[in-house]
């Protein structure tokens, strides 16, 4: 796998499935024999003060990574400058004439300008989680920068007009099905969306969203808080600027995308649970008051690009089953991109996943047509409409029922 392949995975693919390549990139990066002063300082500090190992998706690591976004991005830029500087004189002249050094300067400007968003996210997090003020030092690295960028890209996927086409394709089968529920029944439904990312689908369904990664939830909180977001399209992000591959023009590379196209707020019908999905209980303390229907389980669990991010998909499916009320429905849409390197306990084919779901107690809807029909949905994931490359998933949609 070449370096640019690794970059591609980081630029455009799922978080958990990314861990392995990220680890490789991090190692690769560490071997680049050029240390900036601040990196050296980090290393020395590491030696002196004991750093606690915060988890990959922990609040502390996510906060530090957002706070350090500009510094980390500039470290990467200085490596790009260094590579350019090793060009011979003739080629450097060509580079100069096509404006390449100015393009790198522009990358620096855009990074600084748009660092206001990660800075704002970090600041809000500090206000909402005062415990962060006394956290142990965290050494955020290039893998964390990748996670910040991945989360920021979800502003485009979930909350921009630019992302609307990508979203509509995958939300439609799910929302159409839920709209099919009788109107008077709809109000009382309990829908859980595990691994909700930046929460747009859950917002559209407006019930309960769950997310484990603070990289995601800190960004979501930035939209939910009236301190940071009050009107549609008030923020601008340059989500493509850091990855120079497959771009037709500099203009397209540096273009700004405004968000959010809709301003979400938490309410009694839209809640966020920042916890491991596997630890959720049908009767957990998330229930507000004595809500008996809630205690007996969810009416729907909706998984979008989710089940394959688990390292133990059999437990995930079993847990979905546990959380549903008898007769409850599981709606899934997504691919099967397993975390490689033997990190996932099993890596199943689609037919194996469906068979395992039946073993666990689900009845999969076998209708050939209609809203429930199992089908393949061609779609993208944080794709760049203007790029010279498209990554198309043939994601599978299915509806399964827990027997009564
Ligand atoms: C591929 S992303 C999809 C995000 C979103 N559903 C979307 O389609 O944009 C999968 C998400 O699931 C989250 N996730 C994975 N395992 C989880 C768990 N056990 N509990 C809660 N969230 C989890 C990850 O943090 C990640 O944000
Ligand atoms: C690419 O962008 C830089 C910075 O904006 C500019 O100076 C340069 O002329 C551009 N190159 C081309 C071929 O347009
Ligand atoms: C939120 C924010 O500051 N975004 C900025 C991104 O960069 C452009 C300028 O290049 C600004 O117009 C945006 O305000």
C-alpha cells in the first residue's frame, strides 16, 4: 500500500475501520527523520511528566486534538514544504512558475482561517466539561489530526447543502419506512440510532442518538449549543484543502462549504447519549421518569454505516436484539468494511451476517418489493463531488424483526 493510499483511507473512510492504517501512518510519520522543535518539546515533556493513556475516542484526546488542530496541520504542511525543497533547481523553477509555493502558502492561510472551527469546538468543550481543565497532558499526533478532519468532514456529510445529495440517497429508504408508520402511533415511538456520527439522521427521526467517539460528539455539541451556532450556514469549512490528490483546480481544492443547513437542538424528543452502545440498557438511566414503554425496549434501532465498525459484530447484533421490544424493528443500511489485521473477531460476508441475525432471533423481511424489501443502495461516504475520483459503496438495506 502506498503512502497516498493510506492518506486516502484517512481522508475518506470510517473511523474505527481506520485505526489500523492510522497506526501505520503514525509509525511512518514518526520515522520521518525531521523533528520540529515543538515535537521535541512534546517528547521531552513526555519523559518528564507521566501522561495517562486516554482512549482513542476519549473526551480528553478529542479535546486536545481539536485544540491542537492548527499546530498539527502546520506540522504536516512543513513536511510538504520540505519535500518541495528537495526538488532540483530546474523543477523548482517550474514549480515556481505554476505557483506551487503560493499554493502551499494558501494552504497555510486556509488552515489558520478555518482553525476557528476546531478552536470553537475545543473552547465549547472546555466550558461544557470543566474537568478538562485539569486533564493530564495528551500527546495528540497525526492520527488524531486524521480523526479531527474525519469528524469535520461530517459537517459536510450531515449538515450542508453540498452533502444533501449524498444524504438523501441513504436516508430515503429509512425515512420512507418510518413515515409509513400510522401518524398517531408515530409520536410515541422510541428510535435508537447507535453510532450516530454528527446526528443528522437521528435529527430527522428526532428521537435518541448515541455516539461513543468524542471526536464526533464535540463537533455535534458545537452545532447544538446556542453559544456557537445560532443561524443556518453561519460557519464555513474548507474540508478538502489538506488533501491535494484528485483535484481539478486549486479553486476546487480550497473551496469553502457552509454549514449547518438546519440548526439542531436537543429536546425531549432528541437526546444524545455519549456512551458505548454496547453498554446501553433497555432500562438504563437515560430513561426520563417512569416510562414503561421505554423500559420494555426500543421500537426501532436504526444502524447507518455502523455494524461493521464493531470489532465484534455478533455481539453488536445480539445487543440490538436485546434493546428492541418484542416485535421491534431493526433497520440497517451500510457496507461491510471490517477492521483488518485480525482486530475484528469475525469478518463476515453479507449472507453470513444475515444468517447470524436469524440465529440471534431476527426475522428478516423477505419481501421482493416495497419499503421493507432488502436491496442494494449505491452511495458515497463524505465524497467530494468535484474530485477526479469517486468511491461508491453498494451498501445493503434490510429490515429485520424481533419476534413477539
Ligand atoms: C462509520 S461511522 C458512521 C456515522 C454515521 N452513522 C454516518 O453514517 O455518518 C460509525 C460511527 O459509529 C461510532 N461507534 C462505533 N462503535 C460504537 C459503539 N460501540 N457505541 C457508540 N458509537 C460507536 C463511531 O464512533 C463512528 O462515529
Ligand atoms: C494554484 O493556487 C495558488 C494559490 O492560490 C496560485 O498562486 C496558483 O497560481 C494556482 N495555480 C494555477 C495553475 O492556477
Ligand atoms: C469559521 C471561519 O472562520 N471560517 C472561515 C474559513 O475561511 C474563509 C476565508 O478563507 C472565511 O471566510 C471563513 O469565515
